[in-house]
C-alpha cells in the first residue's frame, strides 16, 4: 500500500534522518514497517516568533496487510494513494 502523509514537522536541528521515525510514530507502526519513504515536498516555516521548522509531504510504501489509523490529529493528513495487489 502506498500512502501520502502531509504536515509532518521536523525541527531544523533534527534533520531528515528523523523523518522515517516520525512517520512511523504518527502511524503507530514500528519503523521497520515502512518499506520506503520518498519526500514529495519540503518547505520551511519561519513565521512568527517561534523556532523555524521544515514541513514535509512524503509518500510511504507499507506492506499490504498494514492497517493505518484513520485520523492522527493536528495538521497531519493521511491518504491512501494506491493499493497494490
């Protein structure tokens, strides 16, 4: 199954190496359940008087048998892009 996750926030000092762990955490899955991860969009949010952070939209490939939560909350959006099989 291929899903798209948008609205993932990563602090500047964390870097992209945290991205797969953050996606797994948001989906309540072990990190190993994410077969591949591709960054579709990356933007910098430097508004207001808070520390800047990157906002990502990613495409994740998961095993077909994986069940994902319907809602995560906040500004995170998840949608199934393609069902394999």
